[in-house]
C-alpha cells in the first residue's frame, strides 16, 4: 500500500472524499522496528479538516461515517515508519471519508496519528502476514519433494535400462 509520512495539512484538494483522522497507540517497540500492523477502523472517525469542531466537509458534525451499521469493520494494513520518538502521522490514500454519491472521485485520506503506549489500542494488531519470513510454503515444499522423487525415479530407470543394454551388448 502506498503511503507517505507527513504532517497533517489542511485539505486543499476537494477532488476526493473528506479526510478523516484516527488516533492509535502502539508499543514503542513496534515503532522502533517499523512493524507492519492491521488497524480496524471504527465506523465513525473525526473529520480531519476541523478535528471534530465541525465544518462544511462533515456537515458541522465533526465526524464522518465510513460504513453502514451492518457492514463489517474495515481493516487497513500499514507499515509503521521506523521512529524512536513516536507521534507520527501516516497519510493513507483512499481510506478516508466517502465522496458524495453523485461525485466520481475516490475516498479521502486517512490520517493515522500513531502515539506510543504500553499496549496497542483496541483494533490494532501486528500484521503477521507481512512479516512472514521468506520461507517456502508447505505446498511449495510438497511440489519440490514430488519433483525430486520423479527425478530420482527417472534416473534409476535410466540407469537400469543402461545396465540392461550393457548386458545385452
Ligand atoms: Zn469537519
């Protein structure tokens, strides 16, 4: 997923849905390692433009709703920037507020503000999928064994055939 580290800036570009702000906490070790994490987004998030105060982008409510009540929570996967100090803001494109139904453009930014705490916030887990070490999967292992056995059988048959031919000659 494309992402850039940057400061919270006032939205100057309206060709997208409204930007939302989500604050999470992670243990200091996750930031110093640059861990990959999965973040479950709440249904309602703060409007990034007014930070909850109320503005045109959020119809004065200060909050934006990302999904219907019966929709499953959205999980965003991000890789934390390596940081020793904490308090970084990630700008994640196309994960923010929905555009008006009559507009063709995409969703706004998700501004993810990451602070350090003893325990991760609710809905924040380390992403095991992205940190899996480079090893072969069981399927690949089985395929490699199958090929090795085929090659061994083939060579044995060839050897026996050669012996048989040699005996004949
Ligand atoms: Zn607002």
